[in-house]
């Protein structure tokens, strides 16, 4: 099939590269010329394990190409995926202007029958707005569909190639069958397509993210209670997770969720409800608890230093919002960097992949270390923000020698407090 994917971010590029890998001809479009220039050379401008190999292979096989020329991409494809960003706007709603800009271009350049698919996470009713926008410019027949993406950054390729489900929201059965056929190479052992109405499809993506975010915020509240009553949250989590009805995923307390999806999607869902004169009380609290968790963690640091961080020297391990990505959108580390600098302390940071993005924001206001051990030199405390695997079993003796004082604030509950206290560290984490 001839496919166009508009937007070459984490979702669009993975979608385009994976569809090319199953034999389709894919044109990926973006308005960012630098991005397209580097993609044409096979260089992926962000970190996503395994993606660059697939991109390079499919460019070589001439199944995958990149352009800023949306007219050409639209004219030469029969299925168009819209995968542009839907960031949060000022009032908390999703900003769908990028999606509607693409719809306008499709209306302008559509030359024969096509299926137009919203893959971006969009509020209920957006795909219909895309349809109406195209219809207002052209009489050519087309179908619309909603196909929200469930991949996780850091495991995006794997998630796309082995999806747990493919959600297809349609108005007419025919485009649904074509989309199922397109996804069939990734569902060979079992048909994982779930065909629903367009509105249910759009809402299911938000509801899924909100549910996952709820589990995290719920567990963070349980962790706070553990601290107050002298329980250990890892024990409580083990007991809870052993119940099949609850399961073990997304029950880890810590600095809370960040990234380009959960925060904005929870707020967008709250906003959708508000527009329909309904209050989503749980989701609003989930968002608040998530923010409070960062404040609570910084409070632990302040309390240890008797409210005075002036002149103190901190180190941070981990900047990205989660491991295996360079994405720092809504990362808790940024909140802590701001607070630490504002309170007159200095800071050295390390992250395996996202240091440049942080440098773009903070420049020389903080120091950037080449290794996680270098961060520890002459520090009054070490702060863990992201659970990268290389931070999980460090050489604590080495750290102890490098630091001014042996203090660790662990925002991801990576270590065993008894073990660290035996080594002479003061250790602070969540729910213990
Ligand atoms: P992103 O910000 O990484 O990429 C979006 C891309 O769209 C950018 O490269 C931008 O230049 C391009 N763009 C904007 N307007 C354009 C236009 N008119 N024409 C062509 N290109 C245009 O975004 P992302 O993280 O890939 O997310 C895309 C969508 O998928 C969002 O709705 C997001 O909520 C959703 N989503 C993201 C993830 C994730 O893990 N990142 C997972 C599932 C769903």
C-alpha cells in the first residue's frame, strides 16, 4: 500500500518505519526541515532503541522516504496517517491546531479516494472535525478513521511490531478492513484489532492513559501513608500486585509520571468532561497528586538541610522522564533543577541520552558530567530522578569516597535502605 505519515515524531516515525518494514511504500512528512534532512541521511534525531536500524534498512530498500512536500505525499498515497503533536494548550485542553492544519492541506491537495486516519491522541470529535475540514474544501470521496497509538517511548518499535491491540475507529466497514489488512503482519498469531466507533476509539486512548496515571498517583498516596504509619511500600506493593485483579504493573511509587502523554492527556480528559458540563473528580486529583509528589520530594531535601540550600552542591542522576528515551517533556528532573537553583544551590547532572536537551534549557547554569560517578564529586547529596538501568547497582564505595557527605534522595526507590545505611549513607526514598 502507498502510505503517507504526517509528523515524524516518536509516533509518526515509528509508524512510518514499521509499515515500510512490512513492505509498504511510506512517505513521511514533516514541517521541520532539519528533521527531514537528517532523516533522509538515516539519522533519527531522537533516541529510540532499534528505530535507526529500521529507518536505515527501509531507506536503502527504497520503501521509506522523507519530505517536507505535503502535496506530493498526499497525492501519492491511499492512506494518510496524521501523527502530529497535540500538546496541552493554556487552559489544559489538547491543542488540535496542528491536526487541523494537516486536514486543511489534505482538503487542498486530495486528488482521489483516500483513507484519512488520526493517529495522534485527539479529543472526542476531532476526527469528525478533520472530516468536515476536508469536505469543506473538496468533493472527492474519502473515509476517515481513528487509530490511536499505544506505543511506549523506549520500547516503541517493539510495541508497534507486537501490539497488544490495534484500535480502529470507523464510520464505514470498508476502511476498517483495509486498516486491519495493513496491520495484519503485526497480528499474525492472533487478531488483536478492536473495531469501534470513532468517538469510542478517541476516548479509549485518553481513558487508558488516565487509568495508568491513576494507578501511579494512587500508589504515591499509599507510599505517603506508609511513611506516616511506618509501613514499607514495597511490601504493600508486593501484596497488592499478587492479586490478579490488580496486577503488578504501574504500581511503583516515586517522583510521579511525566512525559509528553500522561500529564497532558489526563488534563485534556478533565477538560473534555468540563466542556460537557461534567467534573472528572478522580482524574483531576490524579494530576494534583502527581504534582504534589514532586513538592513532597523536594520538601524531604529541604527538611534534611534545615530549609537552607544556599551554597549546597547537588548531583542528579537521570533527566529524561523515564529510562530509554531522551524525552524530557514534563520530566520531574526539571522541577527539581528549578527548585534547587532557585534556592541558591549548585548542581551537576548526568543522563545517558538527554543531557543536550537539558543544556538547551539551562546552559551553563548547571554542570554536565560525562559519567554518573563524576556527578558525585564533592556533592552534599545525590538525587536520583530516572531509573536508568546503569544506575541500579552502582559502586557505593566509590560514590562514598567521591561525595562530601553520604546522602542519597532516591526519587525512584532503586536501592535498599538497610544496605545503604550499613555503608554509612543517609537514604531517603518514597514510602519507607
Ligand atoms: P512529536 O512532538 O515528537 O512529533 C510531532 C511532529 O509533528 C514534529 O516533528 C512536528 O514538526 C510535526 N508537525 C507539526 N505540524 C506539522 C504539519 N502541519 N505537517 C507536518 N508535520 C508537522 O510528537 P509525538 O510524541 O510523536 O506525538 C504525536 C501524537 O501521538 C500526539 O498526539 C501524542 O499525544 C500521541 N502519542 C504519543 C506517544 C509518545 O509516546 N510520544 C504515544 C502515543 C501517542
